[in-house]
C-alpha cells in the first residue's frame, strides 16, 4: 500500500475488494448520462407538445365561447329591435287614434258652437235690419222734427237706444261663447 501512495504511477488495473479487476466506469457512466439526457429531452419535447395541444384546445374553446357570446348578444339585440319596432307601431297607432278623436271632437264642438251662435247671429241680423229700418224712420222723423225744431232731442235718444241694444248684444255674445 505504501507503493500506491507513493505516487509511482499505476500498478495495473484497478481491483475490487475481492481483488478482481474493475471495469472502467467511464463508458458505463457516459451511457447512463446519455440516457438521462435523452430522457430529459424527451420529457421537454413531450411537455412542449402537450403545451401546444393545450393552447390549441383553449384557443378552440375560446373561439367557440366568442361565437356563442356573439350569438347571445345578437339575440338580445334582435329582441330589443323588435321591442322598439313594436313600441313604434303602438305609438303610431295611438297617434292615429288620438288624431281621429281630436278631429271628431273638434267637429262636434264646431257643430255645437254653430248651433249656439246661429240664434245669436239671427238676432244680430234682425237687430241690424231693425236698426236700418229705425234709421230710415228716424230720417223721416228727423226731417219732420227738424221742421218742428226738436231734432237734437230725437237724435240723442235714438243714438242712446242704439248703443244700449249693441251693448246688450255684445254682452250676450261674450257670455255664450266662452
């Protein structure tokens, strides 16, 4: 043993405890290291393949979800558009009905007003006729009165009476029309 430690160099092949020659472990170790490296490479490759497959699956499902969500939103929009169209139709129908009711009511009010105003108009026409006749008679009376000298008294009385009648007519129309 002393010789070995002396550093004289190798004294032959290595031996094990039974003094049997030992095979150089370098080739064995290299084979094991090579196999371990190959195993690591295979695992990385499988992991990479698995990650790609998973990404493709997720992308496919994301596309399907996007399409489904788009269809859902389009369905909601279609319902909203239909509701707006229906509301528009109802509003148009209500507007047409209201316009007809307004027209009918306006015609009824016109007829009622005409029925109430007609007697008043007849009375005004009668008063106007009477006024013209009275004026003609006044002219005769005035001529006769002027001959007699009382013309001023007669004209003042006639004008006052005429203003009184016109005032009564105006008051009657103001009461009936509102």
